[in-house]
């Protein structure tokens, strides 16, 4: 199989993970190229991961993993204004990470589907592995 791979870089290491010789494994490059998302999916993925890179949006999404919340609930939870939460929710809605419905005068939000919850769960699991 594969030799054990280093998962982290360490300060002071002389091996910085670069190849010592230029040898291209054409078959491996072709397999990797076939695994790349097409241009449309790449754009969507960049937008999704960009959205997850903002602490307020990540708090909103994490809070919605337990169920529906309205804008006022999310404002209180995140410590930002309802207007700011609405702005963040609009961005999340534009990339299909959240969905909303009207409940009288309230706008109630939820995660768009189970894929969003799974993405957050996987991210948290990976983050908790770090020392």
C-alpha cells in the first residue's frame, strides 16, 4: 500500500513535503483529474466552503442543526443584530444551505437538507481530532 504519510507540518522540519525529483505519475494525475469537480460544481463548492469560513454563519448553521429558529432567536444566539442575521441568512439561502418559511409574522429557518447537517458533523469531527 502506501507508506505512512505525514499529516502535519512541524516547525523546524527540513522535510517540507516537496518532491526531491520531478517525476510525474501520469496515471495518478489522470485519476485525480477525473475526480475534480466540473466548473459549475467547483463554483458552488467554493461558495459553500466560503460561507462556512465565517464565524457568524457557522454559528447560525450549527444552531440550526437542532431545529428551526427564527431570525430573532438567531440574533440573540449569535450576539449580532437581527438585520445582520438576516443578511447572513440571505447569503446562506442563496447557496441552498438554509431554507425558510413564514410562521405568521416570523421568518423561521432550518437547514436545507441532511447534507448540510452531515457537512457540519464531519467538519466538527475532523476539527476535534486536532491536538
